[in-house]
C-alpha cells in the first residue's frame, strides 16, 4: 500500500460523509486506503461509515470513549498499511489530486514533511450553534439564515465535480495572516526559517510512516482540542526532517461550531511549554508566548542557535528562558494582577547578563537576541541592560 489517509472523527457524521465523498473523486493511479478513527461518536457516524460506498479500502477503528484526537490518530496509524501517512480531518474536502500530489511529493525525498494549503473554508451545513459572525456570513452569502439545524448549504454535486473549490474562501484570522507573512518572507521551501513545524497542520499534511513511528507517534497526553499536530511537527523537526509548503495541495475545511475553548487552548499551551521546558526548545516558548513579530522571532531563534555553539553563553539562554516563562504566566493567567500572584526572577544577575550580551554581540554578532533580552528585562524586571 502506497499511502494511508488518517481521519479522526467525533460527532461529525454529515461532514465526514462529504469528506469521504471527496476522497471518492480522487484521480490517483496508485492504491491508497482511508482509516477513520471514530472517537466514540454518538450521532450515527459508525452506521454511516459501515454503509458508505467507498471506492478505496476503508478501515474503521471504533473507540468507545473519546480519549482525544492524538489517541484516535495513533490507533489509526497502528492499523495503517501505507508507507506514507496523509493526515486529513473529518471536516475536510479534498480536491481531486489531493492524494496523488501528496504521494508524488515524497518520491524523491526520503526525509520530507509536506504541508498542504489548509486555510480554505466553506459552509456546507448550517448549525444553530454557530457564532453570530458565522450567521452573518451565511446570511450574506446565501441570502438568509436557514431555519433548521444542519440544513445543507453545499450540494453533493459540487463535491463530485470539484466546484466546491470556487465557493471556498480564505480564513481571515491573525494566525493565518502570520503564516502567510512568513511564506512571503521565506518562501514555500522555508529557507532560513527556524520554526517550520508551525505549518504542520494535520488536516492537510503528509510524512513517511516510519518517521512518525520513530518519533513516537502523537502525544496522547494532549487530550483537549488542539496542538497535538504541533507537537508531532516539533518532534519531526528535532529529528532533522525538512518541511515544504505545497499550496497546490488543497483541502477545504467545512465550517462548524468550534470544538475548543480558551481554557482548552491555555491548558494545551501550558502542557507544551512544560514538555519543552529547556534552552534547546525555545522556539516553542517564542511561538506560544513571545511578544515579537514573526521575522524578529525567527531572527532571535537564529541568534539562539548561534549561542548554542558557544557554551560560555549558556547562562544567557537560561535567563532568557526564565523571562519567557514570566511572559507565559501572564499570558495564561490574565487575572494575575487581581490574584496578586506575580511570577518573577529573583536571581537575575544583571551585571553578568549585560557583560555576556556585550561580549556575544561583539564576538559572534548576535543582534535580535540582545534586543529581545533587553526588552524583556526592562518590561518584566524593570532592569536596564543597555
């Protein structure tokens, strides 16, 4: 088997049907399988899967109780026969060459992570639990807000003939704007970009199965919604994999009420920062907590990698991580002022830091790290390092 398409699903029967229908339309000369991990759905997902007329080998992994997306994906991976894992989601619509392009991308590169275009969106069903902004967009696009829950907004013929692509739009949020700006600056090969795992979104990405197995699969300790894909991306990056963006590999997300909450996001960010709490994983802390623009963040990481080559500057990295941890605490504890539970650094040796910063700037040419360290020390500790 050349490839296995991995799809976790939870109470998304109608969107999952559309997703499988789009996979039925694939123009692919080589055989691929689809494995759906049903995470304890209670909406008839299982019966739909058992009756779906698939044009590909379809395997179902039924998990009686939802133990998180990471657990579900791992169960599907353990059942996979394909050399390549293509990560898809239950709410994604794949364009007709989606699978073939993912397969082709790995033919001449053994150590590649392929990240397809993931920010396209479409309304395929109306949900009563939509946010007001979603309802406004639906009224604007379709002329009125439907009267009943799960009313169909996208025809199956649009999926069969591929015209759903013409009806999709780009997600307009800061997260997408940041990633688009990164691509504008570093290109789709991400040359010179030190945090490529930010593009590893598992609704449209692929990698050889052996590499996923070698880094230990998804972290099943991430139970709440989100960030399990970033975690796997970080592990693949640390293992030396190359990442490439393929904007021509398109899948479209069917909009639905959010699966996550602010508390879920904070919980998972805290988990990630605790897991990667060392000076060799500062990219994680900078992405989740750093108050710097994307290009500066990347420049800081470049300086950090340079500092790692010179052990005499380890103290600088240790103190910088402590400052980022203060930022993390403030970000994840928005009422810290009211609670009176400020976190600070009590053993910060300003004179030593200042001397090392000056020496590192003069000897090895670091620049943005010096600015960042100076800014954080001033803002968080009221210490002047200039």
